[in-house]
C-alpha cells in the first residue's frame, strides 16, 4: 500500500535517514551514563569511563538545513518569478485590451467624422440646390410680374381710325420716327378717305404694276423698304401702313407733317 503524501512534507531522503541514525546513536550513548550491563549489583560506571565512539552526524544535519534553506529559497524565487510572469502577462493583456479599445475608439471617431462630413456635404448640396431653385423661381416670378406690368401698362387701342393713328404714334415714338396726329390724319384722309382697304388702280404706279394701297397709299416696294419692326407685314394692316408711310416721309421730307400733297 503506498504511503500517503502530506502537503508541505516530502519523503525521507538518504541523508534524512543517516541523520535519524545519528540521533539514535546519541540517545544510546546517553543511556550509558546510567547502567552498563554485566556489572555487579549496586556498581555503576560513569559514561565518561566508557570508551567513546565517534559520531558523524553533525555535518549531515547542517547539510540538510542548508539544503532545506536552498529549497525554500528556490521555492521563493520560483513563486516570485511566477508572480512576476503573471503580472507581466496581466499587464500585456491590459495593454492589448487598452490598445484595442483605443483603436476601436479611433475607428468609431473616424466613422463618425466621415458620416458628419458626408452629412454636411449633403446639407450644403441641398442648400445650394434650394438656393438655385429659389433664385430661378424668383427670376421667373420677376419676369412674369414685369411682363404683367408691361401688359397692364400697354394701352388698348380702339379698332378704328382714331385707335390706328394713336397706336401708330406710340410705335413711332418708341422708334424715334417724327409725326403728329394731325399730320397723319390730314394725309390719310386725302389719300384714302380713311379706308384701310383702298387701292389706286389708275395712276402711274398702277400702270407700272405696283398700285398704291392702304390708308396712306403706299406701294409694295416702299412698304418693304420702310417697314417698321414689330408691325405686320400686311400692307393693308392700318398700323403697319401708317408707320411705314411715316418712316418713308421722315427719310424723304423730314416728317409726315411736312407732306401736303401726293408724295
């Protein structure tokens, strides 16, 4: 049956056994002070009278103590080394954990910064688009309002001789063509009696194939040469006929007001 091991104690070595034998010998020597077998009754012999045998156990005990101290020292060193290695391992693990946390925090911060930048860029783009859309809408609204105001300011002329003369005078003023209401009225009454569809089929122009037409009896070549931009190209149109005739009279006579007969 194996001998049970007791924690903190090891099995006896050969040195331990020799030490125990030395101790036993010392005990036997002590008994020699009392009685020596084989002597007569009542006679005792002192231990110092007995021959002494050399006992060589003191050095072994000292060696054992030194070995024990060495083992204890080695154990303490091993324990200290184990503690230091554990501390280093723990420190390394904590450093690695700290580094991983710092890297994760840096990555998260970079992602948040990138997300924030993207959001700012998207917001700036949206703001620019909204600004451009607003400016475009404002511009279109301003143009419509201007057109509406212009339309509101533009007078409506009656579709008769008075309205035709007044509208012609407004266009002539815009283009810088001289003339007056009375000068136009006087000449067109002489030329056509106020009939916008009048045509002369008997004078020299008619004989040459280019009869005089309209309120101020203008021939086609003259109408085309002195046509005023913004008016109709129909020679019978009252306003187009009046403005073209006044433009011609401006360049030929200085003004329609200076014409007092056929021109």
